[in-house]
């Protein structure tokens, strides 16, 4: 039986985002502050032709009521959330928080990127695409 492949959500953008992350890590390695990686990502996202909005303020709402704001590190092409970290490892709390950001907004895809992990950049790609009211 032949294998079937599912198309990735925002495949082209995902490829370019991952490439930017790998290129930045290759250039800087680990050990820098989170803000250094954020600035570096902005440079590489631009170089790859991605529209990267830094710290876009997103209002979290339910029943037409504002609950507060979330400010991701980047919103790419008004489609994808990016959170950058510079920690030795991503905690369960980091993952849960990022999941809640996706769940509470209209964005379907996000990347949690950790540049602090020894041995290489850690990229977690999460999709939240359930039917929303």
C-alpha cells in the first residue's frame, strides 16, 4: 500500500522559519540572551522574505469581551506565532503557556524555538486548528 502524505499547514512559511532558526543558531551558537536571538531572528526572517511583526499586541477575547493581551515575539505573515527562548531546556510550563497562546487567539500555527539548548536549536511546531465559533 503506498504511503500518503498530509500537506503541512503553511508549509512554505514553516520551511523558511525553520531555515532562519537554523541559520541563526549556526551563526551564533548558544549562550546569548533571548533578546539577541530575537534581534537575529528579525534579520533572518527579513532575509528570507518573511513579514515578521515584532511583539504584535493580540487581544484575547471570549463572548466579545477582552480578557487581556498576549504579545508574542513575532507574528509571521499575519499567520504564525513565534516564541523564542534561550534556556538550557524548554519546560512543560513553557509548552503549556505556548499552547494556551495558540488556543486563545485566532492563529492556527506556532513555533516555540529554544536557542539555549546545548547541541542545537530546539524547534517545537504546534498546530491548533479546531473549529472555532
